[in-house]
């Protein structure tokens, strides 16, 4: 009976997925001289990374926290979905700042500057290197699980997979996306049959084990102080975070889609697929009567064999190799987007030269070499690679959340009116993620050493390159001089002068008179604001905080323009009450200025642009 029902399910699902696959513009579309991915194809490409974690993450989680992994893999899935809402918010912020792709690197660059951005590059690129390495090794382990072979043969098999994906990326994103979506259809058919068979053949011991996992996971929090409870929670989530590696690849690949809304849809797609499939399969596998120590590297494949016999186990074994191979593809796609943004910013045009298929073939070849070397140096050990993996992942998550907190603190929601989340929730996310990072750093020394080595390397090389090629060098030459402001005001016949300190996005320049002076302070990495008139001055923020730069200008005006009556204007915070509350420090500093400059008039006012 189960075979008949499974066959019916497979036929109907296969017809539906093929219909979706064949529809026009479902996968890619051509516009403005470029092939773009749809939200569906982007979701599928990144799903291949996140979904394939199931072939090694449950065994890793069980090794650290035992049967409690059944509960915490599901709990971590909800946690990751909460995190993905912040990823959508970041993608909107990047798009508002006219940045496409680059993920944590681009975001950390505009918020915290070049040095921290190199740490972000090291963290996320390390994640992609280990994604490719661990996936290639796991593909070899699962694909050859039913065939006896020497360990050296598995390494060669893993290297062969890496170079096949290198070729797949060199032929271009269009063919890459179509091939990946076809694999997705096959994968869904097999996984849903695996889930259906698990439900149909589950016995009482499976359900008892699952319920016991939930009960023990909850009961372990009783009778302990908060610090101990928090450490238990952090350790459990850290042990399961590998089950959802790849979630950051969506925002990292944003340069392949037209809008941040596609990013939002891709994250919803992941929540409804891998966010459900991974906890269900993990629960059935970990509640089965399997010797996990003997099958750490081929757990899902062996479970499928026990469940439905050797033929089905062979199908899952082949699928595991294919899916893990496509996870390597995700690492190639996302890492090439990352390195492209770095090379664009520092004018390393020779590395980002494309072929006729719009492929960054030189970056793909470089990735193929690096991924292969990591597999060789680690001897193809899945255990070592897994221990290294999560460090970079959590470091990149932590940097993203820290940058989002800082950005929202200074800018509120004015620049992201369509989609924004609770800052309190973001702060909690950062605390948990950074705690997980610290926990793994102390418990997985291999990962910490590798992360520190990569970070030191990228900071050293990055700062050397930035010293000569940083785009800030060009922007600094565009800045106005404070003396330009004084000379301009001194030439005005009017005695009453209004000086407006405004943000680049504010359009007060539309209502101006001859005695109105507008000043923008800006960071060179954000680009020089457009000069909108002779009375508009753009000044670079030097050294100290913004308020110190404002004070320096006011002191110069005070001593050089004693014959003028100066009125200083500051803008009015226009975000929600919670966002306005975050400007308290700045407002406090502004209210101290009349004591320092009693000869000036000060106003915090709102200028209507509707009249």
C-alpha cells in the first residue's frame, strides 16, 4: 500500500514541478542586457546549500547533545527564520544605498568601514570554502557509501566534483540555474518519498524517542540559574546551526536578482521547504535504531536503506552526492559575487573579467584551486571540516546583526519605510549569535585557529590594497574645504545667515534663499553627495564623532565672521517614537551648543516641502 501511495504522490508532484519548471520566466529572464534570476531560482540555488546540510548536520548535532538534537534542530529552524527577516531588511538597506550584492561585506563596509569589512570577507569566504570542501567530502562519503573504496579514492572523487562545478559555473548563470532547478525537482520527489515512508513505517519507539527528546530538552532548563540555562541554550543551538548553513547565501547573491523583494520571497520559499523538511527528516532519523557512531558520514543514506531497502538507499546515496555537489555550486555562486564586489571596490578589474557567458571565470578557477587545497590539506576529514565550518558562519551572522543595530540606531526607519523589523529583536539576535560564536570558539579550536588566520590574512592584504586603491581616495579629493564656507559667507551682502546641517537624502535645497547655507557631513566610503548649488558644501567627517566636526566648523565661523548674525538649523527626526528615542544622544549634544556659542541662534525645525 505504501508503494502505491508513494507512486501516486510522486507522479502528481512530478507533474506539478515540471509544469513550474517549463513556465516562461520561472527560472531566468533577460532584461537590460543581462540574465536575471527569479526569486524561485535564487531560492533553489541557495536551498541546495541549506538542504544538503541534512546529510551531515544531524550526526554532528547528535555527537554533541545526543537525542536532544531532535528538539533543537527544530528550534534552530525557527531561530533561523527569525534571522532571515533581518537579512531581508539588510538587502533593502543595501538597495537603498545603490549596492547590489556583496551581503555582509557590502553592509559592514558602509556601516563600519574597510577594516571590519575585511573581517566580514574572511568570515563569509571561509564559510564558502568550507561549504564546498565539506560538501565535496560528504558527497564522496554518501555517493560511495554502498561501495568499498580506499580513502584516497574518496579524496579524488571529491576533487572531481569540485572541478565539475567549476566548469558548470564557467558556462554561465543561465544554464547553471536551469540545471540546478531540474535537480531540485528530483530532490523534492525523493525527499518527500523519504518523509512519507518515515511517517508510514514509524513505530511506537520513534514517537516515544521524539517525545522524550522534547521533554528532556525542556526539563533540562529546570533547577538551574540563568547563566547556566543560557550556556545550555547556546551550546545546543551552536551544535545544530550547521543544519541551516547557507541561509546567508541568499543575501550574498542579491546581485543576481532585480530587487530586494525577490530576496524576501526567496527566504519565504526556504522557510516553507528546508525549514520544514530538515527538522522532520532529522527527527525520524535520530529516533531510529541506528548505531550513529558507525554511520556518522552516511547517516541519511543508511537510514533510507533500512527504511525501504537497498534500491531506495542507492537512490538516496546518488541523490546525496548530487545535492551535495549542488551545495558546492551555491558556494561558487555566492563567493564569486562576494569577490566581485571586493574587486570592483578596489579596481582589481583583471580578476573580474567575464567570458561570453557573463561568467567570472577567473574567480571560479581561483575558487576551484582553493577548495581543492583545503580538501587535500584536511585529508578529506568531514569531522575536521565541520568543526571549522560554524565559526565563520556565526562570525558573519554576528557582524551582520551588529551592523544592522548600528545602522538603525543612526538612521531609524526613514530610509527603509517599506520593510523594517524590531531593533529589540535584532539586539537579542546579536547577543545569541555572538554567544554561539564564543561558545564554538572555545570548544572547536580548529575552527577558531582557521578563522583567526583567515581574518589576519584578509586584513593584512586588504589594508595594503586599500592604501593604494581604496575608492575613498577619489571621494576625499571631491570634498569641500571649511574655508570655502567662510569665504562664501564673507562675500554675501546679507547680515543674517542661515546655516543648515542636513543629511544627504534631505531635499531642503528646493527652498532656499541667497543667505541659506547647506552643509553635508559624509563618510568617504558612502560616496560624495551631489553638489546641488554654490551654497551647498560637502565636508568629510574626520577623526572624531560628527558633533566634534560640527563644533570645529562653528568655532571657525565664530572667529572669522564676527560681523554676521548666524542662525544654525538642525533637522527634525521624522521616524517613529522609538527611532526618535535613539537620537537622544545627538539631541543632547546639540542642546549644549548654545552654551558654547551664545552669539549664534539655534533651531531644531522641520521645513515643509509640500508648499
